[in-house]
């Protein structure tokens, strides 16, 4: 199954609380942090919530 490589590229400091919580749920704590998650609708929703803070790549 395809996977998503999610990299945090911007700070969460001036963002809303729900966006901070979403980053924490994805396992991202600081700029440059990388996590690999399964490509499913739940994780796609997380990414859409914080799309301006992360970079997403599909990997096999």
C-alpha cells in the first residue's frame, strides 16, 4: 500500500490550536521533522488541515 512522507516546513507558533493538535497527531514536533504514514482518508484529512505547514510526498 502507498505511504505518505510528511515533512513539517513551517512553524506552528502562530497557528490555531486545532492545527497544533493535528501536527502532534501526525507526530511532527519541529521544523524539519519527518514522519511516514499510511495513505488513507484519515491521514489525508490531517494533511489537508495543515497543508500550509507541511510538504507531502507519496512513496511506495
